[in-house]
């Protein structure tokens, strides 16, 4: 069942929840996401006939997405379609530059959905945990590893020292030694990376708090965390999330979270940033 913001549009909810749905519900959800305009015009029974499932499955799918029933989902779809940016044709001129512009246009059109699952309460709790931790380990693996490394550096530069260990076994060893008062922050776009889950388990066993940034609210990483920020994937499918652009949205959110932490910490964070700039200035050659 959807537990994110009530303002999250249907297609963003589908992108985040579809991988964890029952197969029959996932077929309904993916059909709706593939042709939202057609879904608005059809009844639950008509969709059931097209997809090859029972009407009750369509209703359950709507409820899993956080709506009372299919009529409420239709209204939400209509609202989303009314405010959606027009689709861009990436092959409009057949050039590489045209394809690049098309990809950027599609990305920018979905950016508004990036934090549609985040609530004020969750965000405040997440930033508060970062601020209060006596020791902080940032862990990330696979395609999310560069995001984790960048986040640890940004946090440290903002006066919130953060450890980052690239080796997966090293992450587990460090996590197991964190202890009470410490925090382990895991970044995992897919939410199913085995190494990252093992790090979370080790941290929890040692008494540390566990935070997560991921793209799927019903993934093991999100469900295991004490507080999870769910960043809606830019693309519409789990496969796309694994292969393509969701790390860009994760990077955007992590940068913004550091900015919120700086605002929370006030003068101490500002002083740390000044010191960081001084180091950077001395490292530049003429």
C-alpha cells in the first residue's frame, strides 16, 4: 500500500511500487502507465478485459497505489495528464544532438516527480538523524557507489564528517563497529543490492541507526531502514532504473539534503564550508 505523499502522481507511484506488486496487479499497473490516456477513458471492467485479469484485480491495483478504488485512480490520472508536459520526439531530426536533447527533455519533464513520495515528517527526521549521529558511515554499491562517495564528501565538507569505504567487506566490518549513537546511511537505487543489505544488517546488529535513500518504497533496503527517503525513478520501469538515469535524480536529492543539513547546522556548517573553500583554493594552480 502507498505510504508516501498524497500529492504523488499515479505514474510515479507505479514506477516505485510495480516491482513489488503481485504479477497480476503489476500487469494492470504497467498497462496503465504505458497508456494513461486510454486508462482515463476506460472502466475497471474494460481494463480487466484488455489485460486479461478480473475486475477485482484492477480495483486492488488502484488500492495498492493508494486510492480508494479505480474511479479515484482515473481522476488522478486525468489530473496528471492535464498538467503533463508534451512528449518530445528524440528522433525529430535524426541527429545525435537531437537524441541528446530529447533525453534531457524527458528527464526534465519527470523531475517534478522526483520527491513526490517524500513527506515533510520523513525529510525532517532524516536530516535530524544525520545531524545527531556521533559517527556516520555512508555505504553504496554497484551503480549507486559514485552517489555514495559524492555524498560522503559533501557531508564532510559541510562539517558533518562521514566515512566512505569502497570495498563491500570493508563496509560490513566498519558498519559492525559503529555502535549506539552512530548512523549508517545506505544509498541504493534499486533497493535490492545484496551487499548494501548486508551492511545495513551489520550496522543494526551493532546498535546503530540505519538510513536509506532508494527509489522503491517496498524494497528490502527501504523496509529495513529506520528512515528512508524514496526518490521516484525518472524512468518508468525497474529495468530502466537499473540501467539508466535514476542515479541522476538520487544525486540531485542528496545534494539538496546536504543543503538542508547546512541550514539546520547554521554557523558551524558555514565555517566548515569556508574551511573547505580555503583548502580548495590552495589546491588550484595558476
